[in-house]
């Protein structure tokens, strides 16, 4: 029986994809360099040469039987040890290899985390604005994603709303900081308040409410700041990490799940991931990539381009009078549209070859996202166009 | 809420794993070279140098942005084109890239195929002896695995049993040829009879019964024979392929799903796989591995060692008077134990440092599996031990 559940999903075309297609069609006419495509969150800085060198060295020097052999169900032990040691050193949490589960990037880490701590009908709460893929990620496990409205003043958390939405059925809260699409970096104060709320609600409902922390942008923080490490504030935290952005390896599908050692049933959760894997056909990420990643834990690409782009765009958007929160990290910015209907706004921007994404699918109507992972030269060329669009269309 | 479903699975220790642990403990005492560990189906021949060279060349010459960039949801188009062209040329079926979905090896191909063509409560029929992981693979989708008893004369299909077990709820039939654990290669006649049965039953129940063909051993066939290509015999066939065995890359998790172009809703099924991926966190195999695999489609490791090992073992087992079907391929052999309780037999063999796996978990009690993916030298050293065990224990 063809599974109607998935077949029906084919009808719903993603807004971002539709925009990309329009951008691609326009690029054929005027050249891609003249389409200011701010729609896609694809890293624009190449992977570090050091990472390539590590791969080359592994291929030249390691026995192919070891290099390409089966991973144990729970990941290559030496890899898990190195990840744990790196996290211990950086964040002071006593992770051991038994708390680490290598995954095919953050998507697979989330797939395991969600299955480990929810059952059919449970609720998972997230905060707008949020990555739209959280809907299939959560909803296809049998749990239900609920979305608390955004705190649009700072894109931290609207605790008034959050408090009301956590109930008996809330099994987990899913956060993403630094945040796609807002670029907000949750502050220490936000994380402390969130921890206090979850502790209170866990007691109230007599079961642990897990915090699933999706951290692919953890390293991309500007102004010499750092993302406070989420797991430090709340014991029942499952960190989902990916090297897609920090090492510009989105195609390699490499990351991990790190369960706080103080988490309720921490080691059981990791062991359960081995069982969940059997059901979803995961069976560990590429062994070559696991081994290369373990040698590259303190490496990142150069994020200065993203910071420079953020500065250019933020200043320009402010100048044109748009309401915008300055992103603390990522490669996204999420301004308020100058008219209520952000989709209409983005449609008008297309006439100027500016590809912007309306905030509706991020749970934040009236806002729009710009992904500025592109060459600075192109961002610079887009600024006069952005100004012209705002002037001619909105008199700003 | 910790998911009891997965937590409870932790209690059930696999027989193979328990045996491996015993073998490892014994190896610490007498050295691994003296433990005749026939328990694990791990390729023992290294990946071809040509594959390593392809990886090295990609890393040296390709732009890292392209090499490590996001795959499209349905896989890298050029990779899909090359797989389709290779299958067209080899098997004469008009695959196009739209029928190919690159996956993290056969496990992920099966995870997608099963979700695409079954819904909750549907039945999937397989034939004993079968790979025990089919239980979690199928059961964790919400469908139910049913197992038809073995045709122990030839390890082809017991069509009498099969016929009775296909009913209204049968959404798919899952086969594995060449077969783990029997080493049997389904003949053209078997595949023709299976196709006729499925066509008849599909008509009878008014819905397509899909054939999911798990083919990681497709290339490992001995005596200059070939595995008849399953998809040629039945239109509604989904092929799950892996390079784990043919290129000795089990850790790299690389393979594909190939949907017969004549299959009911063929392209829809492939597109649905993109949606299924979102729910299970798959998001394509490693981009580097996809690109390297596409350059290595006509490459395999040297299987002659497996064939040599098969010959040595088969002759020895016959000599000791055991009932055994000669495997046509793979690196497994599946003799009948000389006592009814194969687990007791395998326990006794352990005293001789022979690690054999009882057939019970393969759905075939009274038989045992030997995985002869090991150095021929070691197989040779094991033969007198095997003879001694049989003589001293069973007077053979």
C-alpha cells in the first residue's frame, strides 16, 4: 500500500524551494551573479584545507579495512572519546564516550533524540521563529510539534507564552541557538530562565521534560562573543550537533548527539539510539568522515565573512528604516517587513532580483529571512538595490 | 517520556553479539589468530586501490564547495544518472535518474522502501532463512514481518508455504538473494515463479504487492554464474543495493534504492523517499562517497578468496557427513547441525574455538551459519579442528 502520508507531502511545495526555482529561472536570463539570492542557508566558505589534508592523510596511511570497516552500532569508540574530551575541555561537562552518539549530522541526531524521549501523541514545544523542517522532523515520529509565539523584541524566548504551552503531554522542548532564522544567540539569562521553567514543570507533571538543543550554528557567534553552552544550564539536555556549518561540510552528513551525563537515564538514551538506528536505517555516519571529524574538532572555517556580511546588511536595513534585531551569530538576519503581508513584500522584492523568504513558515508572519552566506562582494552590490527597492516601493 | 519500545530492545542481546563477545574473550587468552571466528559477516578483502585513488583524486582536484556541499533531497543528479546508466547497460531495464535514490547503504534503502509501500498494520513477508535485522527494520516501521518457512532442500523458496502466507494485508515481499545466511542464489525459475505468484495475488487482492529486493551480495556469485536480476522478472520491484560488500565499504554507508521504471507509481515512490528522509533524518549519504561511488560502479573487490573459502569449507563439511547445500554466492554457508538443537551444537563447537551461529534467529532452527569472510590461511587451519570436533563429539 503506497503510504498516503508521504505521498500527500509531495503536494506541499516549500516556499524556499519555490523561491529558489524563481531565482534559478531569473539567473538564466540575467546571470546568477546578478540575482541576489538570500534564500538558501548554504555555507559559502570552503571547508578548511586542514580538513582536506586530514582526509588525504587517512586515505594514504590507514589500512582500508580499518578506514572503511563497519562502525560499531554506537559509533567508533576512539571518535566518541575524542568528541567527549573536546566537549569536556571546552565546556567543563564530564562527558565520556558513553554519552556520545555519532550521527549523520544534526538531522539524524534530532531523529534519534526525538524518538528516544517521546512516544506517540507526546508534544514537543519549540519557539518561533523556528526552522520549518522541525515540522516533519517531529510530526513524522508520531509526536506533535507545538510552536510558542516569538518574542519579536529580541528573539529570545517569550516565557509568558512558553509557560502556558508546557503541559502534561510535553515530553521535550526543542531549541535552536544561535537561531535559524533570527540569528539570535540565547543569552545566559534566557537559558537560566528556561532551565528553571523546565525544572518546575518537570516536577509539576512528575516526568522529565527533556531539552533537545539543535546546535549547528554553535560556533558561528560574532563580536567575540560565545554561545553559552546549553547543556550547562539544564541536566536533561540532549545536544544535537553538526559540522555542516562549522566545517562547511553539509553534504558529508556528520555530527553527533551528546547526552548530558547528569541527564535522566543518560547512558540508556545513548544505547537506545543504537536500537532506534535499526528502525530508521541509520547505522552510523561514514567511517572515513567519523575518523576525519575526530581529528578536526578544534577546527572551523573562517566565519569573518559572515560577520562582515551581517554588519553590512544590518546597517543598510536600519538605514532604510526597517525594524531589525541585530543577529548575534549564524548567517541569517530576520527583519520586520514594511507591510503586514511578508509574502507580498518578498514577491515585490523579486522584481528587484532580491530573493527574500517570508517569515510565515518560520512561525513568524510579517518578518522575512535573509541568508547572507554569500561573497561579501555580492552583498555589497545588493545594498544599493535593497535601498532602491525600499525607496521606490515604500518611500523609505 | 523515555520510549519504552526502544528501551525494552536493550534487554534482548543478539546471539551473534554474545558469540562475538565470547570469541573476543577467548582471543585474549589464546590470540585472535587461534579463534576460528565464523560469526561475523564483515568483508575480509580490502577496498580496491582504484576506489582509494578516486577518493584521493576528488579531494585533490574538486572544489570543496562542490565536493562537500549539500546533496539535493533526492541525491546528486550526476550520481543518479551514472547509476541508472550502469544498471541500464548491465540489466537492460530503462532506469533513468528519476528512478534512483542514493542511500546510506542497504539498511537506509530498506528503511525508505518499507515506509514508501507499507502503512501501519500492513504485512511484509520474507522467506526463511533470513537476515535477523529484518525484524527491527520492518517492525519499527509499524508494519509486521511474517516469515515463511525455509525450503531446506535448496534454500530457494517454499512456494506452498509462501502462497498460503500472502493475504489481503501483504503489502510487500522482502527477499535477499544471494542470501544471508544460506548463500543461495535464487534461480531464474524461482524468480519467475515468485513473479507469477505476486501477480496473481496482486490481482486477487486488488492492490500491488511490492517486491523489495535486498541485494548487497548481488555481485558475489561463484562458478562464473550470475545472480539473475530480480527486477527483470517483476515490475513492482524496489531494489535495495549496497556497496558494503562489493567494494568492501561497510563503514561508508553507501548504496541506493532503484525503483523499476515499470513499477506502479515508480517516480512517486522515489519522490516520496525525499519526504520519508525528512522524518528519519537521512538527508542523503556523504556527498564525497556519492561522487566516488559513481566513478566506481563497474569496480568490485576480488571475490576469489570467498569462493576459495567456500570450496574448502563445503568439501570439509560434506566429508564430515554434514547435510549442506552448496552456496552459490555470498560469504556464508548454512549446514544442518548434527543434532536438533543447533544452539547446543554451537556451544559445543566453542570448546574447539570454533565460533558458529545457530540458525534459530535466521528463522531456521537446526541449522548453523558460518561466515567465511576471512583469510584462506585461517580457514585452512580451521579444517582439522572442525574434523576433530565432529569426530570427537559426534563420531563422524
